[in-house]
C-alpha cells in the first residue's frame, strides 16, 4: 500500500504562502522534532527547515512559506511522518507512538502513525489516500488480467472513474498526480511506449510528484541496456568511457522519448550511477567525471542536486575513500573518535544485541583479536535503539577491544550505509577504506590480516587485492 500521509511547514516571515502545522506527540515529550522539505523526490535529499522540542503537554508547532503543494516530513529520532501541504493552509496532526513491529530495525522507512485533524480546504491528503486505496484495490482485482496482458478494457473504465473526480479538474497538483497514476496503469497494461509517454511524460519534469517519479523510474528502467543489441552500442560506450557528456547527451537526444533536455539529464544521471555500481565493464572514474559536469551545468537547480547526490553515493565508502569519522562513547562513558586511531589499522564492526549472527561473530573475533591486536584496532559499534539493552548485554559479555554505543544515531547509520548487520569495514592507518565492506571474523578477515602483516617480512599490503581468495591461502 502506497504510504503517503502526514506533514508540515516551518518558520519564516509571514507571506501569502505561509502555512502552519500544529500537532501533538504525547509519546515523545521533550524529544527534538524536525520539519523536513525535500529538494526533489528523485534524490529525496532532506532540507531541515525547522527544529523544535516537543512541549511538556506533547504539543509542537511549525510555520513556513510553501509556494506549491509538496510532500514534507516531520521527524522524531529516526521516525517520520510524510504528508502534503498546500500554500496558505493550516494543519493539525496527532502523532502516535512508533510500533517496532511495523518496520525492520534498520529500515529507513520507520513511519509514525498520524491523524490529520485539520487540513487544507481541498483535503488533498484525504483525496490522494483514497485514490491510492482504490488503485491498490483495482490492481489486486485485475491482477490476472495484467499478468495475461488483458487489462486494457478494465484500465480504460478505471481511468474514467479517476478523471471524474471533482478534484481532478479543480486541483492542479491532484490532476498531475492522477495523470501520473494513469500513465503507470497504461504502462502496466502493456500500452505502447508512445501512448504512455504522450499521456504522462511529455510534460515539464515534476520534481515534487511521487506518482511522476514512480512512473519515470519504471518507464526508463535500465534504459541504457536497450542499446546493447543495437549498432549504436559502441557510440554510447565511447561517450561514457571518454567522459564526453556533450556527445552522450546529443546521442541520446535522438531518441523520441529523451527529447526533453531536463528529463534526459535525470535519466543519464540515474543510468550512469546504475552502470557504475552494477557493471564491471563501466569505468566509475569516467562516470564520476560526467556527473561532475552535470552537477555544474545541468539545466535546473534540482538536476544539479540530483547529480551531486548520485556522485556522493558513488564516491561514498569506495576503496581509498576516507572512512567517515565518528565521536561516540565507550562502555565507561569516555568519548572516542575514529581519528584517535590514525597510525593503526582499524577493523570496524557494527552490531546489535538482537542480532544473533553479530553475537556469534564477536565470539569468533575473540579468537582473532589476540593475534592482531598490536597491528589492528578492533572497534565494535552497537546500534541498539534502547541503551538499556546494550548496558545489560555488556554486564554479561566482556570484549577485550573497543566497544562503543551509537544507538539509532542517524548520521552514522547513513554514513556507513548500515542496512544489514553484522557489517564490517577495514581502514588503513591513514584513515582510508581498504575493504568496504570487509570480510567477517569467520569469513576471511584473518586471511586478510595474514597478508597485511607477513610474520617474516612485516610487509604491509596498502591496497586490498580483491582477486585474492581467502579460502585458498596459497593463491
């Protein structure tokens, strides 16, 4: 079920576009609460536009200028509620308590339950919620028809229902969202690319429309792969390998579905990133150069931001990149920084008490630690949301290396892309990543250490050889 639903706007000088959000979050009295805008819904980069503390009575309030209807978020800890706000409107929202069973511990989609008590005159959130519910119901009902490519008659009838909605003609934002939904239905029902494009994509790029973003993502999915079996394949590869953005853009502009300069830039950005990450035949350095160019000369401010976003993702945590610094507390409450360990290798381990493989691996680490502790600093970082669980665990278990507590520290979780644990990184004495992610204690890291610190020559390997097979020490 497509979740949209919930939130707001913040401080700025009053204007004709000023909107306010008042709310109650009684489960989070005294907690910091943030108001977030998104630069665009392709990169979904957050912009902090307001920050406050939930009052003793559970209340909070934000006011901000909103020039167009857009999706925003309210954040408490790493929980959030999304919802749409319109210019010059007042909202009243009740936030419930986050249910840990509603999302995995490391999920980025931890939604706070929310109820809108007051909203804009068009009740855009209610309308879009109802639209998405009816869309889900329609797709479930006609699942087999879609599967057998026989859904076109039903889709046409449903489109008539969607466009008869009074808000479709009255509210421009709702109409654009509905048109994008219609485009997605046409796409799923196997209409021609031309029909889908002309209905929903032959328009100015809409950066704040979830429906448009979803349609564009599906329509242009793995778009560059379409050239693999054509005579133009080498032309595309050459433009990429030589980092010639002008040639690449001109070449792609000959495609009927990439005539729009702004849209073409977005497709180039996303496809280059996909290839750099998933295709060993694509030079990531060449892709890096093209993204740098786009981030400088792109047609729109949003496209420059999207290019920078994917550029940062491509560079982040790569071999040779500097490991993100952190400042955390150890079991004794002392402050520890990653930079404190410069001059020594660091084996970084992210874990939680609820993660059984994590605990098992730490027992294996106990066997490895004595052999390499002179050359390697072992650091285990706990990400339990509740510190009491961490404290209780440390009362029972003893680890003879540095153990730190991060909790649900969002900056560290984002910096190290923690979506699954246990997770390991190996950092050289200069603070550079040489295995990212690194092998686990029972999965090859000892073979890595053996090569790094040859017992006879003490020779250190500066860059990790990924061709080395840890299961075959003689290779």
